[in-house]
C-alpha cells in the first residue's frame, strides 16, 4: 500500500515529476555507463573516500575523470556517509512500493535535495536559482538488489552523474560499484542490478549525485544518500 510522502520528499518528487515523461528514454538510452567487471571486494579504512572506491572498482574510469572530479570524489569520506545515513534531516525514507521512475514499484525509496546558486552573489539564501534532487528506489531478490536512481535539475547542466556502491554490512566490505552520466541534460537515470549477492544478508546501497553546473552557477555540493536493504 502506498504511503503518503512527507513534505520534504514531496518537494523532491514534484521536481522529478516535472519531467517524468522523459524518464523512460533515459533509462532506455543508457548514456555513458561503466561496464561490469569482476573485481575483488574493497575493505575501507577510516579515511577511505569515494575516490578510493572508484579507483578500486573502475581504474580506467577513474583515470578518465578530470582533476576537479577526482578531488570531489576524494572529499567524500565513506565513513561519514555510514555514520550520518539515517540521521540526515534532508533525507526521507519510505517503504512499501512507492511508484517512482517509469511507474516501477520499489520496496524502499530514498530522496535528497540540493540547490544551484548564481555565482554573482555571496548571499546564497536569496540567490537560489535551481533545485537538484536525487531519488533512489530499491528492490531485492534472493541474490540481487535492483536499483533505479534519478538525478534531476530544474536547469540544464553540462553534466549530471550518478555513482552507486553496495556494502556488505556484516563483512564490512564494498562488493559492487557502478557509475553513469549524461551531458547537457536536466535528468539522468541509472537503472541496474547488483547481482551475485548472499541470500538473507543486509547490504547498504549508496548513491552519489554530482553535477557540473552551468556557467555562472555553483552547486550546494554532491548529493549523497543511502538505504539498507536485505536480500530475500
């Protein structure tokens, strides 16, 4: 049964719904995405970053990043994400089949919002000119977790990118990673599955949305969110 979303997620989903009719195209087109390759699990240390995770699972993709993109990913500590997961006041979680993205039913939905500011004024409070939203839906089977993650902006951006990871809560290891992006868009959607998982095991699925703002704009920073999901 669908649950009524809070005001916070309502704002986020209203942003996504502005362009819902184009979502299936983005899912079908599969802009630039990372090919799946079998890679050993990654055991994080206290100072491990998303940059370290990216470099471990996709070294070629990491090498292709710009210096500014590498700095951005290395500024996001994996430990901080785990510690602030369910206490982040900007993150709203719902359960039991909320329809998002292509009318799919998901067992879990997580959303997070951010902003684009004009770069000509230091008073950001009165200078918000765009909204960003990251929405992630999850569903599980015995050995997999399916996800659909959308990163949306009210302003066309030079690049919208989504990075995904999955963490085995019991083993303390990251066992999967994926990334995709598209250029000169308002919406980018990454739709895929983490396969080969253990049954009846709890995993943490994490999503990072990064944006290259249009000229004259700056962003409030990367959007980072996650949810725990247990395989059946």
